[in-house]
C-alpha cells in the first residue's frame, strides 16, 4: 500500500480523498492556491503546499505537481475530478516518473476521452448508440445532410470534455448554421479541442449511468446505476440511486453493456458508463467518465462500498475483494448539489462570504463539503459548496428525509440552490418518480420557491457555533 498520496485537487473531493487515506493509514499532501489558503482540506491534510498565486494554474501544472510529489516522497497522486483527472498526458507523466496515478491507464483515458472514439468503440462491440455522424464534422453541408436524413431535433456535441459545454440542441437548419461554429469555439476554449459531431436528439430521456470498478487483474464489476436526469443546462443537480424505472432485466442488460465497454479498453480503477434511456425503454451509450464522479456518494450509500478506498487499493495493485454477486442495492439514496447559484437568475454563480453555517444531521444523512462560517465563495472555482446525500429504506422515506435535511440546512451570505431543492422535494411529480431530463423545463412553478430566511435558523447556527467554540 502507498505511504503518502498527493491530492491534486481542492474542496470537497480533496476532503473525501483525505478521509479515505486516513482510514487506510496513508499520509496525505494537499496542494492549494493563495485563494484557497484557508481551506479546510489544507488544514486536514498531513502536509500542504502552495502551488502558486493563481487560482487555477497550479492545479493544472502537470510537471510542477509531479516534481512536488517526487520531492516530498509521495508515491501516488489522486487527481479527484476535474482539473487533470482525465488528462492522459498527466497520467503518463506520473507513470514515467515512478509515481502511481490513481485512475485508469493513459491508453484507457485516451480511448474514452474522445466522445467520437468512444461512440465508434461502442458501435464496434455491439452496444447501442444514438444515430449520429461518422466522426467529427467541420462542414456545415455535412451537418445539414445528416439533420435532413435523421430529422430534427439534433444535438451538436463537443468530442472532448463535458459539464454541458459545447452542447447545443437545434431544431431548424437556421439554428444548426448559427450554433455549429459557436459550439466548436466553446469546446476549443474549454477543452483545447474544437471537434464536434451531430447526433439525433433523444426527447425527454432518462440519464442513467453505471458505476464501474475494475482491478489490474481483469476483474470488473458494476455497482448498479444512478439516475441523473434532473439537470440544468446539461449539468446535473440531483442524483438518485437506484433508478426508479429500471426493471431487473434492463439493469442486468445495461450493467453487462457497461462492463463490456470497460473490458474493451482494458479499463482499471473507478469509472462511469453513461447511457440515455428513451421513453420506450431503449438505451443508448453516451460516454464514459474515466474518474471518480461528483455523485458517487449515492452509490456508496446503497451498496456500502467505499469507491475511493477501492480506487486506492486498485491503484496499489490489489485485486477487488468483492464479486458481482456480492453487490446488492439496499434502499434508496438522493444527492442534492448545494451550489452557490441563483436558480431564478439562470443559475448565475454567486460569490460572497458565508455568514452563518449549520449542516443537517440525523440517521441516513451525509454531508460532503469543505465550507464553513466566514468561508469566502470565490468566482475562480466551480459553484459546488457541498453535497447533501440521504438514504432511506423506501423512496418515500428518502424524499421526506431529504426535504427535512434541506429545511435544517442553514447557509447564509450567498444565494444557494437549497430553497430550489426544497421545492423539488415537495413537488408531486418528483415524489411520484415522474421526471426525466426535461423536468426543470416543464415545471416552471418550481422557481416560485420561498427563499425568505427564518430567524430561528440563524439562532440555531449561532448556538452551534458557540457550542463548538466552547467545546460543548
């Protein structure tokens, strides 16, 4: 097992990795920018190193991070998600420098890093894909010809990256002409690759993803699925496990397809295979994410399997100690992303200082976060403040537990998605499991939520702060 792991990330995922390392008695080293110097993860790591004044540059400097790992005696690097987590060059640099990259091999990252290559692979091994263009498209005439053959609407998609960038749904020739170049420029700016392709747009699907664990000895299992259909601008807001609509037969079939894709690229470590499930129950491979996912918590809650610990063990060369038959899905779990965003203003990111903070608790409630009272929410990083995850024995119990937890959550000083999430938990369609990727667009009444702060919430937060200060 490793002696020291350098955590090449920040915020809540850095804390998640540090906690897993502590349980495994592995020392940790954090990296931080000047903007993050007071971060909890910086204090909780055994060692912490400033990687520059700029807020992002230090987290993307491959050579500097590897040099630091060598200098401090770290024998592995965990990239978390975002930043360098899907960078094959970084994984290869770690490998050639004698540092273990806690993630898949450079070749697997390369194979899955391009959505075009991934689609071609899925098609080759017989996994269904959404009809689309063969390879990247640069000629508007080719794009128009495909749209005419497939019929509108179609989606313009960036080959690289994710997070909703480089995606455009178009419904006419004029929209296709207008948006194709825009999507390409956006993808080039975000990912350094302006390649786009066109595929038929699947109306009102469910976004279903399967969690994969694969070791270096050829063992691959899946940990069931997550339903990530509730999104804004193609970015996930709420994740659910297991799906409420998958039959046992469909779960087995899609799980087998996910494993088949992972095997095709000799995948190892944790990864996620994403599918679209249409209104008729047909599924289509969408992409693979070769890293830990933000929403891994819901899978952990219903399987009792620690995905991050398994990432570390797999990277250390240990075989999986669980088989597919050991994986059982117990109960239900929901994760709400608590973002510093204003839902009523097109989810505009918000900045400021947190003036009061009190997280919820109780049975089946989990918080993954790295914020606190007086924490400054800067414009330099993702808007995610914390992940609130709950588990219940039944779906009804789980929704009620999430509603109660959101009501208990006190976070003042910046606008957040908390009141919006409360409205969703109270919505009859959501409670009945009637939702898909169009849910937010078809439920405009959700934005009429009550965001008036209750005085008793502030009293609770102040009392909690006093108790913590006095050691009560």
